[in-house]
C-alpha cells in the first residue's frame, strides 16, 4: 500500500510538471534568447505576486485563528490570571472575607495584653539625678537600702 501511494504521488507530480512546465527549448539566436528571458521574468513576477498574496492571506487567517482561540478561552473561563496587587486590609476585614459574612469574629488584640500599673513607672521616672543615686548606693549603707527596698 505504501509503495502504491508513493507511485501515485510521483505520478501526480509528473502530471503537474507536464501541465505547468513545458519542456524547455533553448533557441540559438540572440533575439530569441532575449525573448525567452523576458518571458521567464514575467512568469517569475507573476509567481512572486501570487506568493505575496498568499502570504498576506495566511497571516490574516493566523491572526483570526489566534483571536478565535482567545474568544474560546474566554468563553470556557480559562484565561491568564492577571498580576495581583497588594491590598491593605485590616485583620477583621480579612477574617470577614475568609470566613464569610455569616461568622462575626472580632479580633481585639488588646484584650489579651497584661495590665501594667502606672504608679510603678512614675516612681522610676522620679528617681532624680543618677549621680546622687550612685552616691547613696555606694558603701554598705547603699546595699542595705537596696535589700530593704526589694523586700
């Protein structure tokens, strides 16, 4: 079967060449040669024009094919994902988006913080000049005071 197909293809080629390309007869005079060259150049120009037209049609059809492919992808819902942008969102808004509107979650970040007495901080601020503090703490008297204040 393969041999038969190859013979058919060769036969088609031979028939095409006989129809479109007659056998070349080379004339012997100079004027006949010039006429033959002009005739060949005209045929070459015609073939180039046809090739150019066919290339234009092919490029237009390929562009149309690409557009149709994009339309099919859009209809199927399969399209390229756009680049994501950074969005500033609070923690509560993000939880609402993730969990949906049914779940109401308030995220109070200050609720779990440790309470600190302001009085202790005020005492530390009003200790006074650091040089006096060092003189008071120097010697055995100062160390006694340190232990007394801690206890």
